[in-house]
C-alpha cells in the first residue's frame, strides 16, 4: 500500500469507527458486532503505526469511549477512566509481559488475573463512608452524573460496613445478568420496541435513564475492582484491594487468581474459557494486572490505557451475531 492509499484508508476508517463509536457509546444501539469493530480499530492502529506521519491526536485510537450526553450533569473525573489494551492471542499477552519486564527492569512480578466483565465502567465517590456521587466513564475525562440511578442497584452499599474517613473513589463495572437481559428484550419485543444488542448495551441504556424508576426496574448489578490511591489505604497489591473492597461491603467478582508464571496465567485463561459461560452474566476475557501497585506509577499510562494491565479477549460468543440479526430485523 502506498502513502496515498494508506491515507485514504486511514481517513475512511476514522470516519467509520467514529460513527460506530457514537452508535455504541452515546446511543447504545450498535450496528456491528464488537469483534468487527475491534477489527476496524486494529486495522487503523496498525496503519497509523506503519505511517506515523498520518497520526492525529483526534484519531479514535487516542480516545476512550464516547462523549457524554447533554442532559445529565457532567462530572470531571479526578483521574481519567481509561480503557484497556487488548490481546487477542496468548502471544500478545506474552509480549505484554516482556514489555513490563523490560519497562521495570526486574523479573519477580506477580500478575492478578480477573475476569473481564462485559458491562460499563463507573466511578463512585464515598465521603466518610457514604456514597455521594457516581458517574459513567463518558470519554474518560468527563462522564455523566448517574448517582440517582446507581442508588437503585441493590447490591451497591450506600454506606460502607466500616467508615473510611475522607473522600474515597472506587471503580467497577455495572452489568445486567443474562436472565434479566432476556426478560427485558422479550418485554420489548412484545411492546414492539427496539431490542438491545447485548447485555452490555442494555446495562448502559438502563443506567443512562433520566427516570430512575426505569433503571430500578432493570435490576442492574455491579462489581467493583479498583480503588484510587490504594497506598493511602495501606494496600500494596491488587489482591489486597479486592479483599478490602469485599471487606467494606462491595460486591467483588470472586474468580480471580494471583499468577507468578506464564504457566499460571495460561492455566487461568484456560480454566475460565468454558467455565465463564455458566456464570449468570457475560464476561469477554481475562484482565491481567500487575499485582504490586507500586509498579503502576512506574509504568504509567498511554492516552488510552494503563501500561500495567492488559485484557486478553476470548473469541466472541456466537450468540452475539444472532442477537444483532434480531435487532436489525425489527
Ligand atoms: P474494553 O471493553 O475492551 O475494556 C476496557 C474496560 O473493561 C474497562 O474500561 C472496564 O470498564 C472494563 N473491565 C471489565 N472488567 C474489568 C476488570 N476486572 N478490571 C478492569 N477493567 C475491567 O474497552 P472499552 O473501551 O470499554 O470498550 C471497547 C469495547 O467496546 C470493545 O470491545 C469494542 O468492541 C466495543 N465497541 C463496540 C462498538 C460496536 O459498534 N459494536 C463500538 C465501539 C466500541
């Protein structure tokens, strides 16, 4: 491909990706399956790498998520809510491990493997142990204030089991169970309404309702996996973070493991490849995080994702395209 062709393709991909990102993140009505979107995204990223002269700070490869809607109050995040870099194969996971190894110049690292929950990221603020505000990720820098809607999630503690003085930010994933999703879509089909493409879009559409009684009726769930400034709470590893969140009364997804070797990581990925399908909610991969949080700052972030974590993605579940077919035919 010569430079002219590359530029044409890059521009076409940017336009196409921006259109799909808007449909997905802002309108909650995707037209294509996630793996198709990911393929466009990867093609753009590799063209931008091969032709760095055409890189552009406005390219979707430098962005996280979508712009917030106008009608919710905007929330400026205290620190950006980033995305995660993806690994579509184990080789890509091993090259992540190599990058981390050479970035830090040491070898005795531990990885904390968690399941990647297919929901939407939220940031929650607690003041003296009381839930005061929650926001969606939005474009990563500015999200939407969905506090009233988050309060309808039964499993979310409005007051922590143990008081944590001062301000504390935690982050996690809001999701809809498969059962709830099927019931919602059936109800919508009967009412002649457009169907949600997948549980993640249904969760996003439900959390971003102006009428929180609608959100309440959708019976959303949540899992937490992150606390800002863990060292300030005496936490040194992601494992301690998860234990602490649990201790405070937050729902934490229990399928996680500490891995010190590639064999351990491989075993975790394989163990959950099939097993995850019997969970009541969708998961689409395994997130590997460096367990020791002190290294997070050393490794830093790119504009889009932390350098201390990666998401290994399982191949897409076949079901997705069938659900999309139904949506298209409505
Ligand atoms: P992502 O879903 O690939 O991964 C990042 C997110 O994973 C994090 O922001 C967090 O919310 C979540 N996550 C889940 N479990 C986690 C855990 N244990 N620890 C940390 N984070 C965890 O990235 P994204 O930026 O949220 O969204 C991109 C996805 O959206 C892609 O899969 C893409 O296919 C899809 N998408 C699809 C379309 C479409 O048209 N079909 C358009 C845009 C985006």
